[in-house]
C-alpha cells in the first residue's frame, strides 16, 4: 500500500439508461500493485462501471485516464490494447479447444503460414508454469475444473493486457481450495505491479484479498477506503443503506393485532438451503434482509414451486397444499414478482392488457377465456389502481419504463385476488417515482389484509414496510426481528454475523 | 375512463381504438403479394381467372391453386401454432407418409375405410405426441427433436408399406383426395374447415393467448402459472394430426401410398407459408388464416410457372425471388421505412 501510483482513473462517470441513472458522477481509481474490491448490491452500478472501465459502454459524462492520460475506449478489444483485461465469472473461453489454443487464439505463432502447434504448446506450458499450473496444454479446456479455466482466462487476459485486470465474480463457482489457489495467483500479479479490480459478493474474500474497497449504492459511490480501517459491519452498512436513522414506524406496523395465519411453511427445504419454518399472517409483511447470495431468492422460488422442495409442508389457511410447480402455487392463491423482470416477468411482445390478465387466465384454464371486454375492464381497473402509465393498453409492454413494467406484473397478481404475494426486489432498477408508488402499494395491500413476503436489498425500504424481518445469511434464516427489535444496527449485525469468519 | 395518458415513448403505430379489419386485411403485404402473383399469372396466361362448371364441380386454374395448395395449407395450420411457441416441426412431411401408408395398407388388407382413416389420424396424433414429449419432457431443441422423426418417419412408412407403393381403389380414400363437395374439391373443403375450426378454437378460447405467451417468454409463462409443457404437447400433437390429414389427401389423390415421396420437402413449404404469413420464428404472435394465405401464395407461383410454359426449373428461382421480396416487406427495416412515408407521427 505504499505504492499509490494510479493506473486507471475514472472521474465523474455518468451513465444513463432510458430515464434511469445507472451511474451518477462516480469516481474510481485503481492503483498499481493493489487489489481494489468493488462492492454493491445488484443494481448498484458495479457491472455498469466495469463495462465503462473496459470499454464495453461509453459514459454520458466523465473521463477515463490511463497513467494520467485521457483515453476513449471504443470497445473491450480497444481497452485490451491499452492493457485493460477482464475475466468474467462464466469463463469466456472456448471449452472445446485445447488450453494452448485458448491462450493464443487470435495471435497464434505460425510457421509457413500454418499454425505452429509445437511452439504454441511450449509457450503455453511456459506461461502457465509462471502461474504454478502444470497441466497438459493440449487437452481440451473443458476437461479442467472451473478453477483451472479461471487461471487460464487470467493468464490470457494478463498476457494480452498487463496493466489492469478486472475479475468479475471469479470465485462464485469455486470451492475453498480453488479460491485459495486463485488468490495466490492474484497476489502474484499484484506483486508484479498490476492494478487488480476485484468484484465479488463474498465479504470475507474481500477482507482476505483486497487492499482498498469502493462501495456503490444506487449508482452513487458511497466510499472508497482502505480495508484495514473498516470492519464487516461498516461495509454491510454502506452497501445496504444510509447510516442515518431508519424510517420505521412500529406503531403503524406492530400496533394492531395480527390476523390469522395465512400461509405456513414447515421445514421446507431443498439442497443447498437450510430447512426453514415461517408463518405469514393476514395483513402482515415479512421482509427479508440479506446480501446477494444469502439464499433469499432461493427461498422465494421454493415457496412458489419454481424449484420443487425436497421436503416440508405448506399450509394455506390451515389446509395443507402441495406446491410442486408455479401453476399449483397460483392455484393456491400465491403470486410472485420475480427478481429478473425481463427474463421471468414480462411478455415483451404481448400487450399491457394481456400481460395483466395472463395469470388470471392461466388460473381459469384455457376453456374459460376472458373475453375482450372482461380483459379491458380488468386491465383498466388495475392500471388505474396502480397508476400504470401507458398511452394505450394494447401497446406492447416492452415499450413501458421499468417501473411501469413492474406495476404491470404486480397488477397481474392482484388480478387473481391473491392470498399471499411474494415480491423479489420489487423496486430494483426503477425510477424514484415508481419506487415510491410500489412502496405505497405494498403498505396498502398489507392494510387490505394481504400476506406479503418481500425481499429487498434496500434496508431502509424493508424496514419501512415490514412487520417482521427475517435475516438470511449463508443460505439460512439466521434471525427474525419483530416489533421494536427492528432496528438498523440489529439487522446489519445479523447480516454481517459470521461474514468475518471463514466460509464453511 | 380518466386514466392519465402521459406516456412516454413513441408506440410505433398510431393506436387504433378499434381496428378496421377489412381495410387492414387488404393492406397486408401477404394479400398484396398474393394479388400480385395472381395478376402476373393472369398476364402470362389470360385464361387464369376463368372458372367453369362441369360435371357438378368447378374447374379452372384458381380452383387448381386452391386444390394443390391444400396439403401445404393444412400443414401450415399445425405449423403456425408450433412456430408460435418458438418451435418448429420438421417431421410433418414424414408423418404424411406414415399416415398415407397406414391408411393404404389397412384398406388393401380389407379393413373398412373409416377405420383406416381413423387409424391414420391416430398415427399422426401419436407422431405429434412423440415430438411433443421429446421437446417438453426431454427438453430437446425442437429442430433436433423433430429431425428424429423426419428421418425415422420415412423409414417407418416404408416398413409399413414393405417398401412398395401400395395402391388402392377404395372409394372413400379416393374421395378424400379427389372428390368434391358443393362443387369444390374435397382437399379445399377440408383445409377451409380445418382453418376455420382451428382459428375459432384458438381465438374463442384462451389457447391462442397462452400459446403466444409461451412463445414470447417461456420462463415468464412458467412464473405466471401457465402449464407450458402441456401446451407444447397439445401443439405438437395437433401438428401431427394436421400432417396426417394432409397425408390422407395426398394418398387419395394418387390412389396409393408412396413412402418415399409423399410429402417430401413439404415441411419446408409449410414453414415458409407460416413465415410468409407473418408469424415470427422467434415465437409469439401468430395468425392461422395468414399462414394459409402464405401457402396459397406459394402454390400460385408453382401453378403460374407450370401453366405459363416455363420449365419447372424456373420455379425454384422465381419462388425464392418472390419470397425474398415478401420477407423484405415484412422486415423491421421496411416497417421503419414505410412508417416514415405517410407523414407519420413524430
């Protein structure tokens, strides 16, 4: 940390998608010979920033400096010529070609115009030995573990670039020994003076490997600090919310008596997720707090039958129900707004009206078709209730803004008159106005007696509408906070919990 | 209703409160293309539009276009729904051969014609179900899954006919291929009835919407509680059923089952008809009548080239040229160009 020569510097970066400011005047500096961790929840702007640093996106404002000189990157290939290389979580190599071909693809040494395989193999062996890797370089890449593939990808990126190395979630699919091996390689590169930008959501790995950390939240930089001045709780607090007082209204939320139990999950389990018990009452919002990868989405998917459970019981209003797939969940009166709106939520080419009535239609079955008048009436009613801004309900839903699309999905579930609603990150990536609208809607639905299960990375948001908060960590429900216990410190500490210990 | 209409982004087309079906119909590129092809045929062969009444039925080149186009139109009806789910069925030509082989073999062995017809239709349903199972339960890509039956199906048909062309003189089967009803050839009557029935079923029930939803986003369909697997099974089975009908017509027409040549390459014509009809291979919105229209465009070109005295080799070249024109007219590029023309909004 004595060498603080900045290699890659970003100043005042602004990136706008539609009406959404993905990055708002963000500064970032990667120094030579340091590992700089980049942290933030989904939607915080991590990947957008990386894409700008590597040239995949062009910023609306701000500038990039390499060794103090301003540069303009057209695309990642152009970035590579400046010495900026990237290794992604999913290895971007050719699994069906040999290790050496992967290392030298696009710049193979030739002999008489033909690829000189002997030389490639010798060069590849030599190169990989510098990473402590002794493998048969003629074998297909796919024969090796992800860890080896990662190291090959790193070797290729460093070979091509050699100044800045971006590691985007490199450890997500590695076991502990493989992680250590990868870290040794990264430490070696650091010692050689490379600037390494490390993105992960494993906090313990950040503390183990990184020298400094930059935390993003909602497209803004929260802080850049040396890690030896921080502890896990500080980092979690910066990632999840303002460190000002949380906006919890215990009187409004816990004052009245709870209704009867609407849904109860007993010992629900699936491989890779600890069994959990949870009961959600009428007129209650159970909020879920936890970092990305803590198992929160997996719980929601399990409840809705997207992934079938290995064991456990579900009761609705005291009656046992079997939920092996989403169709059965819908039949039981469940609704689910998934995390990835575009992939799992909207039918882009179908109209707003069809998107609103589709779940009800699926529930009714194909024979009981809602006629056009029913559809227009339903779509009109819920569009008005949720203030969906669409010029016309016959227009394709893909033309709406993200916030309005989210409201359309919410309307779809309200149309089936649900008894239990699961919302996974309902406010991610949507503009401020729609954000407030959705939070208001959650509060209103609770007052109307609905049972809700809401996952959000926005801690202050969860606190604002939840009667109860379940904290998840390491694929397990580790704490449940009720009434007055709902406080910022308690949640942050529960989330941080064992994050400082070694991962199991 | 007083909902705010504050939007936002251009919606592309001016929102019509209620579409005017007739005006819309005649400005579709498919209709214009069909009219153009027919006019060219008429210019090449002045008697093209002449229809005569003889022996209790209509005769003429137009009737011939309808009659010859019927098998592909029937295939296209089933294929439209498969393509709407983002799939494709390459096996329909082979299923035609199987269906013809089953019917012909049964009647020559003394089975009564209605039972032979039912057996042939049943064979088609089974073939379709097989495709559906491969696509749904085994999650094989449709193009590969149906390729299996495309190759194996012709072998099956040859096994059924024991390698020969099974000829028959059963009046019922022959009537399906060459008879007439109300002056119109039976294939035309069958295709028209099937088109109307299929359109009514998918549009009067929610089936059409659910199929489109699966085609647009299968994952979202699952999350919305649709039983996507069941829908896919239904759609592939129906495509097999349509192919069996087409197979019966072709067999009845030549009074025999030719396992090698019945329905050969017709799956490609059927896919083409669907695409010309405006259903995207990416799935989603579909129109059965438009796909039938696409089949008629293809047949009009075939017939036109035949009667105008050009050698049949021209057929393939001319056909591809016309198809390119139609596809260019349908492309997003020309949609953008044309929208700008009539002083459009913005």
